[in-house]
C-alpha cells in the first residue's frame, strides 16, 4: 500500500505529518505543493504544539508485507 505523507513544521519547530492512503498516481508535485500552501494559508490544521508554520517536505511511502509461515 502506498501513502502520501505531507510534512510540516509547527510553532514549536516540531515535525507534523499528515498521511493520506492510496494517493492518485502519477503524483503531481505542483498540486501537492499548492495543497500544502493552502493548508498553511487557511490554518486548516493545527497540532498540539500550535499552528503549522512551514512546509518540510512530502514523500510517497510504500509498504510491503510478507507473511512467514511458521
């Protein structure tokens, strides 16, 4: 399963990650950047350490699980 992680910095200089499962592919870096700008501009999300103040980055994380028969 793939997950899009949006990483921000909050008022206490802590990293805040917003994770979205099964992102649309191919990933559009411009759209992601614009969405992150909108989240910051609208102060749409805050953490226990205050508002989000800047972007740190974004990434796709893919997880593979293999069961082991025992």
